[in-house]
C-alpha cells in the first residue's frame, strides 16, 4: 500500500496531464498503460518512483514465480 501511495504522490500531476481520460474513468489499468506509453514525458520524480515500484514488485514476485522445474514436463505441441 505504501508503494501505491508513493506512486500516487509522485505521479498524480503527470497522470492528470497525460492520462486525464483514464483517470476520470477511474480505469487503473488504463492509467498504468498510459503511464508506460508516456513514461519519457513524466516527471523525474514519477519515473524514479515507478522504477523503484517495479523493482520491488520484481523482488517480491520472484519468490512466488514457478521455476521451470515446477512446471509440467509435457512437451509443447508443434505447429
């Protein structure tokens, strides 16, 4: 939750400037997509916060991702 609050604080002005339509529709996925598409146009603070948040998600998610040894050994069908 703190991560989301940090992103909100750092990126709110950018969201309103670049992704107003998605924000007014309360389309969270649309706002994420818009920020990704306009990343280079966002403020330095927003870019830094988004990078930090992505790094934290990677760190948290890596322990819950299945390893290749955990997956089924069924071969992929050939086209």
